[in-house]
C-alpha cells in the first residue's frame, strides 16, 4: 500500500501522540525523535556498529525505523515507512495502528528493532 500522497499535518493533530510515542519507545531502550510533517525516527543503539569499527559503519547502517502519521480510513494512524523497491522510489507506507494507540505502536516498533543477542535489549511491551 503506497499512501505517499498526503497533505501536511497541522502540529496539533499529531504532536501530543508523537511525544507519547517517543516516551514509550525511550522506556524500551530505543532512541526516538520527532521530525517534521508527522514523522518519528527510531534507532536501537544496541544495533549500531562499534564506534571504533569503520568497516562496520560502512557495511551496516544500524537498526532504524521511521513511522509517519497520516490519514488512513478517515482517521489518523501511524504508518510504517519501508524502503521502496528501487533507490529512487518513494517509501512504501503500511498501516501500523491508530495514532492514539501508543503502546501498540511502541511494542511493534520495538519488536522490529529488537536485537535479542545484545545487552540492553529493547523489550516488547
């Protein structure tokens, strides 16, 4: 499902839910930040290459995921943003859950970014 044709979202429509999602993700050991136009970017520090490993940095981009707030079936939802089929393709968007279902969104995102063999593992909750 590609829902990339969207309008800019007013801050009030998504900002409070995005801040709640950032907090829920951080409680699971992930790093999250708000970006413009309804996006939250999430990183699992346990999936990052060692700081002194240049080959690791060159070969492994780390554990990252972006979710976007967009209209889906008449309501605001979090949507997964997956890489498109080609480098120049727009992202493919897939419904994750309704905007205000913070715990479901955080649990699913942490599951996707889980590194089970690492210490400080992101827990699904």
